[in-house]
C-alpha cells in the first residue's frame, strides 16, 4: 500500500476523534438511561425505548435533514446560539458530534440495557443490606458485573460512528479537518476520479470493520443485540 | 547601543511577522465540480503568487453549495457554475455584491468506450447507448444545460428512459468513466483533462442549444473579512489564471467564443 497523503491522515484523525468523543459521551449519557430502561416498569419506558431506537430504522437523511434545520442558523438551537453571539452548529465538528451521538445512541443503550437486566437483583439487595450506597452499588457491583456489555457498547458504538455517512453528508458537508471524515473523503475521492485514494481509505475501513467485529464476537458471543434478536 | 539596536531590529522583525500573519488567511472555497481540474492547477499558482495566502478547495454541485450556504456553511467564497445562485445568495444577505462572471462553460458529449468525437445528440437513441449520464438538472447547472440541449435537439422524450443522473458534473464523468453509462454529457473543462481525454473522446455541443453557462463567483458574508478570498477573487482576472482557465476550454469574459 502506498503511503497516505496529509489529507487522508486528516480524515482518519477526524474520524477517530469523532468516534472516540461520541463513544465517551454516549457511555455517560446512556448508562443511567439504560439502567432505568432495564429496571423501570413505568409506562414511559416503552416510548422512551422506541425514541432511542429510532435511528435504527430512520434513513440517515431524515436525521441529517432535521438536525440541519434545528442546528442551523435559523433553527431552534442554532438560532439561539447565534442570538447569544455564538456560532450555529451546522457544518461544524460540534454539529456532526451531536448528530453522531443521536445516530449511534441505540448501539450504546441496547448492550448496556441487556447487561444491566441480567444482573441478579438479589445481589443488589444483599449489598444494600450491607449498607452499600446507591453509587457504591453502581460502581462496585453493577459496572464490574456488566463488563462485557460495556465493552460491547464501546466497540459497537465506535465502529458504528466510523461507518456513519448520510447524517454527516447532510449536516456537515465536506469541510477538510472539520467534517470530512473518512466515509465522506472516500465519496469525494470517487467523485474526483481519484480511485487510488478511494481504494486506500476503503481498504483501511474494511480492515478496521472486520477487526472490530472480530473483537465484538470475541468479547461476548452472548450479547449480539441489536444486530440479532435473542 | 548595539544591544539596543538589536532589540529594535528584533522588535521590528517580530512586528513585521505579526502583521504578515494577521494578513495571511486560508480561504475555504466552494467550487462548482466543473472547476475540479482547473482549480487544482490554479491553487499552487495562487499560493505561490499571493503567499502566504492559502486555499482550501471543496468541490460539489452549485445547487448543493447554494443550499449549504443558505444554511450557514462556512465558505469564504463561492464559485458557482450558474450566475443565478450567487445572485440569490446576495439577495438573501448570505453573500456580498458584486457577483462577478469569471467564465463561460461548454458542454460536450463524452464516452470512455466509443469514439464520441463525431457524434451528435441526434445519435443518442442508438441501441448501443443503453444509459446516458447527465448531471441532476434540478441542482447542477451543467445538468440543466444538458437537459436544455437535449430538448432543443428534440431528443429529450426519446432518451428519458435511458438517463442516469450524476449528483454533480464530476460525478457524472465518474459514471461514464466507470462505464455505468456508455455515454453522457459533461463539462468541456473535465473532458479536456488528460486522464479523460485519452479515453473515447468528446464532441462539443453547439453553445446555442442551451442557455449560456455563465459562471460567477461572490465572496460570502461569512468570508467578507477573509483576505485570501479577496486575493483569490483578484487573482482570477490575472493573466496567469486566465491562461489556465482558457486551457480548460472556458471562454473568459471579454473574449469572443469560437
């Protein structure tokens, strides 16, 4: 393989940054959400679960289109930011980060939810009788017991974000160093008839995806949702 | 005294550096896809002539850039393939007058597999042309002009079932290059590129078959303080830039088309 150009490295670094930040944000956001979903008998649980899973079935263009409207200069969020003297979020890294968080959310929530649901309530009760507080129980009991679920969530969320295209194309355009991630760069290179560059980046993504899935199956053959119903 | 002089010199140098740094900008250019090869050649010439200014080229269909700019995309200058788009952006306050015409484009019939040099639009209903690629007429100016030329020659109803649409004119060339379509209508500025010229060949479509491809640029509201954008706009009328553009088959403002 010939060596990568600075533009290609830039796209790879940007993709890694986007996927890494998305994964961290989603773990923090989804841990309490998945816990609630796994334990709650509230009537809201199903609507919330459906809402979180929407990106699984919605075309990325729909997500991208709505986000462009909301985050753009005339949108509810973008317009407010502009009024505050800040910059709106369309066609920016922060914009596609928000898009990625929404787009990849089901891939974090689902493995976490299943891992949390599998924890025996009696263990938690026993810990509680030993005066372990809520946070103590969560960090010292729940998290260690759901290791494989968390690892699965991390691997799949990261990989799914790397594979994102439609949302970024709609919301981010193709700005080098800002929104031109690897998938977008490949698209641009094919349009430029630069098949050499397109091949290089595609081969990297193919290798990365295969290794990631290998890792995914190695971590836990049991937790395959949302790819496969149990 | 000597030491004092050194300090003065150092301060002067630092000041000069700072001043230059303040005026050195990178212009993010939204450029119509037909400009791909011409601008790839212009970029190093500009960056040499107007150092330390730099360009960051993003290519796509003019209609797509128009939509992105309406939604706040951070481009400093917009080189459209259709004068109507930057005019609309000026009207909506997203770009700054004046809208300057920089070139007139031409469309050609081009194929990567058959010799297209003697072909006319009239022959497009031949059975060997199973797919005909043009750019999307609704948002790509070269697609709109291709549609007009097909209508003018009375071929539009006959070829409609065979048309495939590229997202922009460069994508259209890709469809033909990869032989997803046996033939198609692309920009002359792409067909003269050495990599493409060696295949098949092209035939010019008479300019009076369609509305003129008047291509114009405007500095955007976002880029109004970007010195590199202004410098690149000026550079476009330099002899050097005009030579490059002529080399890619563009007819320049003030010149008589052949």
